[in-house]
């Protein structure tokens, strides 16, 4: 049994495909299949049920793969200890980010990280919270950036910042003349929200209880893009809620349509999360430092009281 064979069965389980696993491991599919077969022959059991598509592990295979992940994590600690001793920053760092954070936070952070650490390879995916948690536990991701708090004993949360929600209004809204609004003011508005699966949808619905979400006569609109919500308000009326960093990306004219909420303002907590068996601590600390250097100072204040639930 070799670490390479264990990496291959973990990859097949992660990507539920021998072909995809081979691509991710940078080997040919026959080579990967041969090594998996050798491991199965040595153990005397079938790890995968090849008769099903996508490929699924057998009952015993589930336990073998779980143990393989543990062994690989422990082996990875040796490399991490050596890198820490040499103060090296090299290798892959795999990050999952929710779409309502990624475009406003990461571009500058990525540029700084790659400039300072040329031997580092960042691999970034935009995922929903649910997908980030799944991929974190299966080893596809090293860390995630999402809204917290979560209720998960297998995850460690490293709070980064707190950002307010603001309302974005169409010029025709009856609320447009108000400088400060109350969440209940939105009850009679058509509030455009993200579709199911996005944590910000739940947060917005916790702030305002409009029954007209995403609806016009003859239309029910589902989107995963904050930018689309803004366009829908501009062209079809109503309102939406934006995170503070997202609001900074608007044009000057669009910023005139923003309204703050009366105190206590609704706010979301954004954190770096890692699995309890996480080992790339140096990379994480450097990544966290770069993020905090790009965040406005007032967003790094101690915990605010009115964090909206995920």
C-alpha cells in the first residue's frame, strides 16, 4: 500500500469518476485504474462499485477511503512541519468562497498573495455554503470564506470582519426620499433576493419579510448574482439588499440609491473556516493577514450585536 494509491482512491471518491480523478492527479486514466486495482487486490476487497455511474464506493470502501483521508492528512503534517521550519510558502492552497464575497474581496488579495509568494498556487472556487462544508470535509478544499456563525463541531471559524447590509432602491420607490429606513418599510416592496442555496438569501429574509420577493406579473426570477439583483431593481423597480463591500462597487449614480438601516443595523459576520484536521497553518495565517489588510478598519471592530443568522 502506498500513499499514491491512497491519493488515487480519495480522488476517485471526491470526483466520483476515474477519468476526472486521473485529470486532477495528472496521470492517465489507465495508470490510476491500475493502481486502484492493485490496492483492491492487495486488500482483497472492492473499494468501488464500477457498475454504477457515477462511481460509488462499496460499503467497506467508504471506511477505507475515510481512513485513507486520515492517513494522507497525517502524512501532510510532515511536509507542513518542514515548510514551517524553512519558512517556505509553496504548494497548493485550495479555497472555497461564497459568491456574495468573492468578487468584492478576493481580486486584490489574490494579486498581493501571488506577488509576495511566487511558489504558491491558489486554487479558488465559488461555492454555496453547503458545498464549501462538504468539500472541506472531503479534502477538496483547505479553507472556506463564508458567513458565520455555523453550528458544526468539525469546523473551526476564524472571524475576519463584519459588514452591514444596505438597501438598494429603485428611484420610483416610495422609500426613495427617506435617508434611513426600517426593515419593516420593505414589507410592501418587491424585494429581489438570491435563489435557494445562498446564505445571503436567508439573511435577507431574516431582515425583511416581504411576500413579493422576485415577482412581477408573469415572472418569478431566480438568480445567484448580486449584480443581477441590482439590474432588476434598476429596470423593474422594487428593492434589494447588498453587503457593504458589494455596495462599494456601484457607480456614483447607483450609490445615490443606497439607504442605510436604522440602528442597530443588520450585519453579517464573515469568517475563514477550516476543518478540525487542517494542517496548512502558515498559509492560512498569511492569507488571513492579506485579507485583513484590504478590509476597511471599521469592519474589523469587535463583534457587533446584531449579526443576522445564516
